[in-house]
């Protein structure tokens, strides 16, 4: 092919300039979109944790100050206040103490706490003679209090702390994946847990796989003993 023919076949300089300009604009747009997405991920998975942990810590401090006041004459159910009913401790999750409040709606859990179910199946509370104390918390973002739920194994301790009592549970079963619509796992005698008779159970629930909300991850425990809180709030052996 002659040099003149090649020159004739080449696109005009103006067209090349427009193409180069378009590609440059597209590249800048993709970079901008990438930065926006990166900032969104950082906000969702880091900054919301910072905000939620700060808020939960303040709320937890308020609950503990309330506990230092003279105890109400009413029974243990009087501890169920807007501030929180107590603190969950799961050493194998390595997540510190987790304030527990009523409800599992996003406006509750987003505050970096665990919530007990009020619907579709109402949770029992630890001081009830029988029932299932059923809890939910985020696995990612907003405190991510149950992020390490997959580290919990059978035989591990789960402790719930109230003003006057430590409730010590032992994990006896896990369900690593189930439908988010499966409410049988939080019934008074939880289905698929292996238990068939009423008892004093605790159920921890959260989303799975990590960074999704497609399924639910379940851990079940059973009360093995209670301990009265002493003046120094000495924790049970499982937390020392």
C-alpha cells in the first residue's frame, strides 16, 4: 500500500482529537466513580462503626450510671428501659461488651447495639423461667457487633449481664446458613437447634455471608447457671 494511500485511509486529525478527548473524559469519569465508591465503602464499613461505637459507649455508660442508683422495687423486668436491658459478652467474638436494647429494626441496631426480637416472635428475657432470649446485631458496619460470629463454637460461653445478675450460657449448636425468613430459629424451642423441650435458651442471629444480607447465621446457647453481682461487679470465670 502506498504512503499516499495510507494517509488517505487514516482518520482525520479532528476525529482523532475527538476520540482522544472522549477517552480522556471517560477515564476521568471512571476515576471519579471509583473514588466515590471507595468513599462509600469506607463510610459504610469504617466510619459507621466509629459513630456507632461512640454512641453505644455513651449509652452503655448511661446504663451503668443508672445501675449505680438504688434499685427499683419492681422485679427484674424493670431493667427493660429505653437505655438498654444489659450487656452481652461473647469472649470468642472478641467484641467487648455489647449493649442490648429492645427491638431489631435498623434504627435500633444502627446504634452499635444488639437488639432482642419483639416481632415476629417475641423474645423471652433472661430472667424468665422458660423461653428463648433472641438477639440480632449487624455483622458489618454500624458497630458490626456480631462480625466474628463464625468464630463461636460449641462449648463457648455467652454471658449476659444485668444490674444484679450474671446469666451464663453455653453454646450447643450453630446453623451457619438459613433463610432470612426462617423465624422458627427464634421460637421458644428453636427448630433445628436439636432441642425439643422448653428451656432457658439464648439465640444470636446476624447476616451471612459477610458483607451481604442474603442469609442468616444462627448460634444457640442454653443457660447453665446464674451468679449474683457482687459489690465489685466481679465477672464470672468465663470472662476473666
